[in-house]
C-alpha cells in the first residue's frame, strides 16, 4: 500500500519500565503522529509536529519516571482511506495507544470513529471541523488547538465590525472547508452582513484563477478563504497577480498559519487579519519554547498546530501518570478532569464534549517596515478570552454533555 512507503520513523525516549506503570499495555506508551508529511499541509504540521511530540515526551521527563514512550510517524496523504488504513494498522498490529495531529477534517473524522471502536485515544490538533465536539463527539477524542467555530467567530466578527459586510467565499471542497464556510457565513449574517456568492475548489488546488475571477466579479468587499496551507497561499498569491486587493477587495484568511505568512512574505500578506491560538512572540514562555523548537526544526518558529501537538501529548502523558493506565476512554476522562497548563497555551481545561479551552487571538500581519526580523510577522489586535473563544458546549449537540 502507498502509505507503507510513507515516512515512518520511531524514537524511544525511555529504556526501562517501572512496576508503577504495570497497567500500561505492552509496557510501552506508543504515540502515532499522523499528518501530511510532504503535501499541502506539510509546513504547518508535517515534520514540525513530530519535533513537537518528541519535545513533549522529553519535557515530561518520561525516562526519569520509568515510562517507556515511543513516537511513530506516518503520512496520511490527506486521504480518509489512507488515514483509516494507518489507524487500523497502528491500533491492531503496532499497538499504538494514541494518535495525534491529523490535519484534514475528513481524515480526522474517519480516524475518530476507528479510535472509538478500538478504545484508544485521538488528540486532534490541526483538523478543524466542529463535528468532533458536536454530532461526532467521542469519549476517546479531544479537539485541541482550534476549530471552525473559533476561527469564524474570531476573524468573521472582526472583519464585519470593521466594515467588511459583503462576502464571497472561496472554499476547499471537503468537510473542513464546508464547515468553515458555514460557520463564517452564520457570523456574517448575524452581524448584518451579506454573502454575495461562493465557489468550491478541488482540494488541493494549484490553479485558483477561475475561482478568483468569480470572486472578483461578485464585487464583494471581502473574499473569505475557507481553505488552508498551500491552497490559501496560492489563492492570495494569484489574487495579487489579478490585482484583487489593489482594486479594493480584501482577503480574509479564515485559517492562516505563521508558515503561510512566511511563504507569502509581508509585501503580499500585510494587513491580513487572522485568528490563531498561539504566536511565538506572545510572552517570555512562548518565546523560550519557540526558540528551542526552532533549533530542532531548521530555524522555523512553530505554528499553532505544531504547539497543539506538544500541548496535547504533554497533557496525555500527565493523565497516564495520574491514572497509572493507558486505557483509552479512562485516559481521556482523566485528561478532562485535570486542568491544563503549559508553556504554549498557559492555563486551560478540557470540556466534557472533548473541546480543549484556552484563549484565542486576533492578529494583523505587519507591514514590512514594522517587522524587526525573521518571523516577526504579527501584531496583536485583540484577545478572545477562553470562555468566549469556542462554541458554547450546550449548542454542539454532543451526546457526552449532561
């Protein structure tokens, strides 16, 4: 099978097990980082998420605590059938206990179901659909970093309130794009705006020209990009070639990562409003963590997806330590019971629907003259408090919510 030829590596961080952890299956805690290693989402997740997972194991001090932890990696190629095959192989044959990261919502939803069947653990950092904490919520899954509701309400609210009251959506044609478009459209309409049209492009797509022409013809003030990674980069770059921004329309990146801005450059990306849960230059803790990460990852600062992997793995190991077991549903229940606190997101918690709660932030991309150096790309426009950053638990329709 194709995925067997994918990048697949392991690192063992502890050499001895302890009687204290006798209830750990096979005596090993095995964590699988599943993501896109070389395609559309490789920069925002990819190898950087593997670095983040390994940093979490090291910072937790697994070896010193007598815990044997192994990290394995596979490329799901952004295909649900490939992700499902990897998940079943990992759970049934390779004795993987938890899968983390999983960009591409269609893949995340497929792996979510398999994880529940096998009573393992899934911590989604870069998949975005709110269904993971809604109709598809599971006692075995936690949605960690962001979701389409938090992105739509963060960026959508800000843009409409600043006069961007007519929208055209350019949407990736799969579960994530549909969800992000739907959530943002609801925010636009709620705030008195209107939607002039929408078009869905294949995922992934290197040529956005015909879709951008439709957006340009609509005369909408805002072109909402309900896509991510290379698709977002391609749309903004090709839009610049068409003179879309110069002619008075503005892009709203509904899921933009630091690596996207790095690829675009400040000349093209300046002024873009975006919502993220993390930025490397927020405070002393985020700066210290990010500089450590950069030394291990070709000098690149981490994205919010990558730090979500770090934060999720760290909390997973803390829960196993407290529980003295790696049984999937029990570990997730313990993760919900324990408060979260780490160098990247600070203090937070996990709700009963599996939604990890923390602050979100509205940023504006700096002008070239405002940047003081490499990776100095954002200025903070506002903080969305944790209590307001995500969809209210009672509105999601999750069967776990009592």
